[in-house]
């Protein structure tokens, strides 16, 4: 965003300087101002000919804006206007020159959203030849720029002085190159009113890299989730094995009952009912696994945090048994509503729980307890705590562990907690660790109610 | 093997997973065995009275409270154990077999595998019972002996002659001969060889420097 702000400030400075120049050197800015052929010629002097015919009306409009030429609309201009609106001398900076100085695409738009001028950066970014742009509808470059029905963006205050322009509000939109490929940009629109006519200034910032960064972040989080599931693979296989075992034994028992004389149909019916339940149980395990390894964009929905915790609990249950670790849940039913991405928050909890297991691997089995608490932190915040009884963390580690590539595990990448941190940040929450007064450490996640990623 | 079921043997099934436990119980009952179930190893160990029939226990090796292996240790070979497991850990298998498990079956377990294992376990249980019964009987008989008779018995099973025993114990050979006869009668054996075998079974041994040189 800072590049954009610098550019906008630069642009505004340029515009102000330009107005000041006109005050000082009335003839410094603009052309001779004769409409018609001369205007055409001077205009031609700035832009390659090409589609000049179609451009003429717009160029005349431009002349009207910036020159002291008579207005076909017949508006009378006051003395101050003349002074201000002044004569320009050839060689002085024009609006087009200013636009060329900017490091990003910038355009001026006329009536009905038609491009009047476009700097070289615009042509480069969108893959056009420079002279193709004037006269083209802006919507060809940005399909939905949000211009209103009059092809003008809403203006705050017609009476405000040109110098007190507010900074443009940038919006992220889709843009289209000449070859049809789409990409993300940020667009800022502002109307400049000069000499009784409105021109729209459009500034574009290419946001492909930010999109890519976001996508990379999502991909990394996904990879981390898949890796976690890999660690849990053996335990999850066991989880699936239980209903499969029950189903097999039930079926084989049923087969024996069917061979009996008389057939005990009640028993067989009971067996069939149990088989259905076990099948559902198996598909629940699959559902939970799928929910974790899902790849995709953030989906912000109202969250049932108790349900999220429950699913995570079932995912790690077998692993906990193998590691002779107990999990205690303390869930408060009365919680302020939290919104967020279920998959990502589940990932955070999964990570914290597995870390807690690891922290206690050196502790005698009788002491291996993880306590998971979910309760309101205030009327508009929710707090989740994962408390272990391991060896705790050294004070310098309390912060460091959230940095990337910090790990105490020989096979670890050290990314889990830094990813958790960025997920919690996206939810406008907080994640931190504290040592317990007795033993071990507790990891806290606080999420604001109505939080949005 | 119908004999096992007819003789009123008992199969214990211990698994913390409700639906697995129910299914296994159905299967074993459908094959004609008597079944009792528990949802934890602790509950099984606290079950109370000892069974007076052949019995075995089918046990999931990985349960929350105490592990199957720990339970096996507590049972101390008094009852054959069949382990079933969803985890398939090799190290665990070896540990279990070394500790004397009758069998080790992976989940999901097939009916023929489980029932065969149960049959073998119950046979072994019968065998263990028989041994136990015999040992108890021998001990009862041993209790009939007076302390002196016990001393004499410990010496004669080493192969010493009456004369030698008499000199070691400082009595007359005639006395020893009488003791010997009473030992044989009370222990219900009719030859020295039998007495020796009985003595071995309950671990009656001579004092240090034992076997008489001949």
C-alpha cells in the first residue's frame, strides 16, 4: 500500500505544483487554446495519430479543462478563472507529463468512461500499444470499475477547492489484459474538476504479487495440515480399524445365527442396526480427515467452536492413547459468536494439541494430561487454552517459538507455530504462550467475537 | 471343539470400544461359548471371584487405563491371554509373546482366527488347571508330614541310604526306616522314584551339598 500512497502524494503534489505554475506563469501551461484544427494538431503533437478522429471530441474536452480556450458550452469564465486557469507556455509540464512520471499505470477518463490519456505504464501492464488506449472504454481494462451510471465516480463535494482533494480510496478489482488474461489490481478513482468540466483520474496498482503471496500462504498452511495428518496416519488408521473390526465380527456372527435352527432373527436385526452405526462412525472419521486436508480459499462462517474442538479431539484420540496421554476438555457452552475459517482454526488447535503431546513425551505416563479449555474472555472475546504438564519453555523461547524455522524436534521444520500465528492474526486474534506456575506451559488463543478473516 | 463349550468354559472379552466389544461378544457367543465382558482392564482385574472352569481372556492391547501388557503381567500366567490390536506394532507383538501370550491377532479379526485362538487358550487353561490342581493336592499331602518326616523326605529324595540319613540326623537306622515308610504312605507314592518326582514338582530340595555320592 505504501507505494500507492507515495504515488498518490506525488501526483497530488504534481497537480498542486502545476496549478501554482499557472498562477505564476499564466502562459506556462496548456496550449494556445485554439479549438479545432490547431487543437487537433497540438494534440497530435503529444500522442501518435492512429485513432485521432475518434479521439478528437475527448481531446477537445481536455482542451476545455486545461486551457483558456473558449468553451463550446458557452460558459463564461470569471477573471479569477482566467488568471488561474491561465495560459500555458509550450514546454511546461502538462497533466500527461505528470502521469508519465508516475511509476504505475495512470489514466484520465472522460465522459462515459472513455480513456482520454494513458501513460506508458498502463500500456505496458495491460499489453496494449500506447495509441490504442485513448478512446477505448475503461471497462475494457477494468471490467467493473464502479463508475456510476453517468460514467463518473461519485464526488464528495463539487465546491471543494482543487487543492483539498482527499486521497483516493483504493479498491481491489479484477483487470483484463489485451490478451484476455485476468489479474488483480487496486484501482483508485478521483475526479478532477477544472474549468467547469469533470475528468476522472484513474490510478492502478498491480496486485498480482500480493495475490500470489496470499495464495502461497494458503498453500503453505495446506501443506502443514497435510503433514500433520501424515503424523497422525497410524492413529487414524486405527480409528478406522475399530468400526471395521466391529462390522466384520458382526457380519460373521450374523452368518452363524442365520445358519442356526431356528434362525434368531431378532439377533440378526440388532446386528444389522449396529453395522449401520459402525459404517457411519467410519465415515465420520473420513469426514474429519477430509476437513483437515481440504485445500481452498478462506471460508469465513459463524463458528461452532465447541464442534471444532470436538472434531480435533476425535482426530487425536487414538494418538493420545498410543502416547498414554489423557485429554481433559472444559468447554463453556455460553460463548460470544465468533466467525472465521473452520479448517484453519482447526489446524491451529490440532497443532497446539500435538505440540502438547510432544512436550510431555518425557514425563511419566501418569502425569501426561493435556487440558483444553474454551470459555469467554470478555463479552466480546473467546479464549482457548491448551495446557500441558511438560517441562515448560525458557523465557526467551516463549516468543521465539512463533518464528519460522524454530524447532526443538529433530525432524521438525519449525513452521507449525508460525503458521498458527498467521492464521490467528488473520482472524484478528492473539496467540501466545505462558509457563504454568506448577509445571508445563499453556498456549492461549483469543478470538474477537464477530471476527472476520 | 465342542468339548470346550460343553464343559462350561468362560471367555472374557475386554475392549474399551463399545461397538467392537459388542460385536466380538456376539461372535464368540454365536460359536457357543459363555462370555463375560468388561470395558477396561482395571474392571476386569477387579472382577472378584476366581473361575473354577477353564477360562481365557481376549484383550485389546492398547486401552486408555492400563495397557494389555501390564494386565498380562498382573495376571501372571494364571490365565491364557489372547491379544488383539488395531495398531500392528511389531515391537509390541514380540513383547507380548515373550510375556507368554497365547496369541496375538490384528484387527479386524476373522472369526476362524479368533475361535481357533480361543480353543487353544481354553485347552491350555485346562492344562494349567490340572497342574494347579495337582500341585495343591501335593501340598495338602505335604502338610500331613511332621517336621521330622519332612527332613527325612528331603534327604531320601537325594538317594541317600537309610544308614546315611540316620547318621546325618543322629538317630538310629531303624527310626529312619519307620519315618521313610510313613512318608511314602502320607505322600501316597509307592516307590522312591515317584517320591522324587513329587518332590521336584513342589520344589522340595535337600540342604546344601545335597546329592549323596555313591
